[in-house]
């Protein structure tokens, strides 16, 4: 009984930090569509609290106290590339990936920079003694010398980019790995209940508070907004690159405008002028930070940016729209390259 009360009191304190901060709540409309949603992150947090009080568990929306392991995140990211063609030397999911290009891309989105080749990747992290001791998210290597790598999923399964003529897919670990390496050292990446919302978002996006965007267009705007809202500036830059190719005058057939391609209604609700880069970046960053608080995952926040949070809730994940699936993939790929 006392433990339950303590959990409730702790949760109330976290919700207060979400209610009281100065930044304006994100709008209920998508940035690139006119889809609407009837809920905000605060609503989902109160739902979580109600579930906790009633002893029914947490709601379907991810909250700041949800414990999500890095392994779960890595596997979730990896599965977004299922079906991508194998291409020797490939780094871009739009054109194809090879085995080590695939693992480098996936782990890079968690802020873990792997070497480019499978042989070099086999030297990082810590050694795992056997497949029986392996955990989901470990890297499994094959041949001696090493010439292939995949990501272990558990239960004798892995996901990898196998060979020419094949695609990224899930399959059995086909032989005893020559090496297994563990690079995910934080297997319980849980948001601290005492941390700020900005700290939580920084963890979700891998933001370190610094950036190496260099001469990338509008780098200073992305860095300022990233610092303000706890986002990786490279993620904001990747959104702008995907949305408008850094064109502040861009306008889509659907009516989305400016550098960050905000719909007029969304820009109005955010209180920004979509045609002014500084305002557009600030509004987009504020919107993305809200979606990250709501869904707890970068891919879902990006899907909400493209298709609307209502669609993400409806499908309990990235909506099965070709445009949205491609959009999430393109942004994450650009993000990995910018990082």
C-alpha cells in the first residue's frame, strides 16, 4: 500500500513539471496534414496516473516513467528497415544497405557510433561468451576473419542485411557466431523522475548539448532550438532537409509552408510565421518535443509530425501509410548522416 502511494506521489510530481513549464503545448493538428487529435501529452499523463491509482497499469501512451531498454529501441529502429534491398557498401536505405551499414545506421540513431566494417565492429563493446548468454540488441558476427554482422533479437533469431539479391529481414541465427559483442551497456534506459522534461527529451534524441552541424544551412537556429527544447539539433536539421531541402520559401501542394513545412493552421496554433526560418524552427522543435513526450520514441514523434498524432494513436505505431513510412525512414537516415 505504501509503495503504491509513493509511486502515485512521484507521478504527480512529474505531471506537475509537464503542466507548469512555460513552452506552449503542441497543437492538435499535424504539421503536414490537416488531421487532428483530441489529446495532448498532459492528457496521456493523467491517464497514466489514473491507471496507476486504479492499479490497472499504464496507458498505451509512453510516459516519462516508462522503462524502455536501449535494446528495445535498437530493435524497433532495426525493424523499420525490413525489406530494404541489400547493397554492398550501402549506407542509404533509399538505395540499399550492407550488413555493417545496416548496424551502423541503427546504432547511430541511438547515439552509438560504430565503425563502418563488420570486422572493425567486432572490436567494440564487450565480448559475450556464447549465444546462450547473448541478449537482444547484441551484435552477432560470423566467419573468421569476421565478414558479416547482424543484430540478435533473442530466441535464436537475428535481423540483418544478408547478401546481394536479398533484403533486410529476420531469420534464424544460421550458425554459431564467431563473435558476439555487447555495445548497449545501458539496458534499462529509464527516464529519471527527478530530471526535467528537457533532460528526458535529450535522452530520447541522444542530444549532448553540443552540435557539429558546421556549415549546414540554418545550423545556428537548429542548435538554439535544440538547446531550448532538449532535442538533438541534427534531428531538427534532418527534418528540415527532408521537408524542404532547407528551402525557406518551399510550399507543398497540400499547403505546408516554409523551412519546416508547417501547415497554416498548425503555424497559427503554434503562434509562428512558417515563412520566417527562426520562428518555423522554434515552432517545429516545440511540436516535436511534445510528440516525444507523448509517444516516447523518435520514430513515432516523426510519424506524428507527418501524419498527425491521431493516426499514430489509431495504429499504435507508425501508420501504415507509404508516405509516412518513407518519411520516417528518410528523416532517420538524414539524422544518422548529420550526426
